[in-house]
């Protein structure tokens, strides 16, 4: 299980979640990304990031709102194909 950062993070990138994550599993390239991403392979499901997010963009993977469900895959895929994910986030943001 893992946490997922959803569309509410787009163009916010507050990074409070990064600061509290004990596993350093939340990543963002400040120059290229419009949001932060959780690495599902290193997330230990501690939930510290969820309460740290000022915009409510972080959810447990089983509680991601239906309208943001695509972000579960986008978070995981960013670690394999960041450019493809960036293009999808751009399209989603409109």
C-alpha cells in the first residue's frame, strides 16, 4: 500500500510532505515538474505526508477520489517515464 499525490498538488508543490517523509519517497524536479510524486516502492504507508499537505492532495491509495484515480498510476509511472507523466499532468491541468 502507498500514498498518492493527486491533482490538487499541480502548480502548488508546497513540499511540506517532502520534509516530513521519513523514507524520502516523495520526489519532484523543481525545474520540470508541476507536482510532487510518491514512489510506491519505498513508501511505508506511515501517513505523515497526508496531514502535512496544506491543500489535501494526498490520499491513501484505497481512498483516492474517483475523479483523481489516474494519479495513482501517474505517481508510480513517474519513476519509470517522467516525461510521459509530465505530459499527462499538463494535459490534465489544461
